[in-house]
C-alpha cells in the first residue's frame, strides 16, 4: 500500500524541522564569521558592512522575486533559495581552506547569498498559507520564531566550543551537511498543486506592472498601509539595537568570545520561550496587541536596557527580553497579512511589504557603526564602548515611542477587523 504524503500541519512541521536544522548550521557559520571579521578589523563598522551586504540584495530584489514566487511552484523556489545559500558557504569554505579568504570575499559572498534569500521569504510565507488552515497562521509563525531562537541558543555555544578544535572550516562543513537535511524534507513533502499559476490577476500585464502590483495593493488598503508605515519607522531603531549588540559586548569584555556566546544564547532562550508560547497559545485574539505591546517590550526592556547594562548578567536579561517579544511582533503581524491578502497575491504583496519595511532596517544597520563610532563618540566625548551603549539606549526609547503611537492611530487599531472581514469573504 502506498504511504500517503503528509499534509496540513504535519507537512509544515516536517519542513520546519528541516529548516530548523539548517538554521542551526547557518547560525554557527555566522557566529564564526563574526569572530573572524572582528579579529581581522576590531571595528563595529566592519561587522555592520557584512550584515548590510547580506541584507541588501534580499531587500532590493524581493519585489522581483515575489513576482516569480507567484508564478513558480513554491517547492522549486524554496529549493533554489536553499541551494544558493549552500553554494555561498561552499565557496567561502574553499577559499578558507586554501588560505585565500579575505574580508572582501565575505562581503561579496554575503551579497550572493542575500540574492537567493530574496526568494525564500515570500515563498516560505506563501507555502505556509496553502499548507495550513487559517487558524494556525499565528501558530506557524510561532514555530518559525521557535526555530530561529533554537538556532540562536545552540549555535553560539556549539560554535564557540568547536572553533578551537575544528576551526571555521569545520563549522562550515557542518553547515553544508545541515543544508542536505533541509533539501531532503523539501523533496519529500508534496506541496498542493499551483493550479492558480495561470489565473493570477496580473499575469497579462507587463512585468513592470506585476512587480509594482504589491506596492499598489498595500497603499490602496488603509490598514495595511498604516501598519507598513509603523514598521518603516520602528525598524530603523530596531536595526541599530540588533547590529550593535555584538560589538558592544566585545568592546566591553576585551573580545571575550564566551561572553558573547553566553549572552546570545540566553537571549535566544527568550526567543525560544516566546516562540514556544506563541506556538501553543496562538497569540492574543487582537493580534495588533501582539505587535504593539511586543514592540514596546522589545525596544524598551530589550534594546534600552542593553544600553544601560554594564555587566554580562544585565546584558543577558536585556537580550532575553529583546528576543522574547520578537515572535509576538512578527507572528502577529504576519498572521494579519496572511489573513488579509489572497494567497495568489502573497508573493508580490509580501515582497513589497518587506522592501518598504526593511529599507529603514538596512539604513539603520549600515549607519549604526558610524553613528556609534563617530557621531555619538564625538557628541558625548566617550570612549571604550560607552558611545555604543548610549546609542543603544536612545534607539530603544525611540523605537518604543513609535509602537506606543500605534495605539493612537485608528487604521492600525482596525487591522484585526480588516483581516476578519477578508477571512469572511
């Protein structure tokens, strides 16, 4: 008898497990890259450049990628994006093993991997939408956050423990093996057929019009437009907090890798607990509360407290709460969009949303090193990492204020009602 293929939440869970293993390997490689770049340069700006270059193509190409996601099979797109990331890791490994790896190689290959990442996000969201029922949208986002948090917990600890024994080449080899696991799960699961491929509403229009469709859709919907503007404003300050975390710890601890690994891991435990709670609970009934309250908590308790901290213990507490609230913000936000936007349009609409909201994140990421090292240092006259802490404190306060203002914006408060009306139709 032929064994039936997995469907629904079981199919998603299988893919999720494969991606979680792959995330662990990728996070271990990223930790190794962070240490390698810091040892080579000792500059927060260098780490910011690497993060920016990895992020840049995934944002700039996302509207184009979203157009193809709405035309291609989700399975094919996910496999393609994973393959690109694996290829970038393999190239770095070969350069490192032949003693030819230079900083510009890391910069270039971060761009290369980021291009394929542009396809992964809209394809993953659209695939989730067709695999699971609507009532599980927030739950699946909690599981995704859980996977990200799990990799963040274990990757720094494992990488820090293994680096002295197997070096960066060994870490990257493990990463490549985890990619094979992710490929296997994608090949095994049968995705629902894309009968909608030829029926997408904009397929007869020109390619430029298709690429711009997502932007026009967002700005024609007052609720989604307001929600997008909220994240455009907040993400600049959130990016500063996320980017300056590692250099702040290293600058205050004399480049102590174990302190960095401990704080990152404890922070990820917060994400693990937050994602696990969201997976079981499903999030608040009014999902906008998950966005706004979670955003205030991540910024005020996470980023600002991190700026006030002067010890590993307080940094760990701040990192914990920064990661704890993140699944509620992202999970609630994505669930609203999945419930509002038709699945046939999600590749283009979600890609447009990502471009609009992540450009300020990209600017904050790129400018955070300069802002802390030059701007804040000159303004305050501080040295030895104090200017990094001051930058984090102010960024956290500004981000919290933006999320609080969301409660005073009627269009944002009504986003849940808009999603419910869309589900009813």
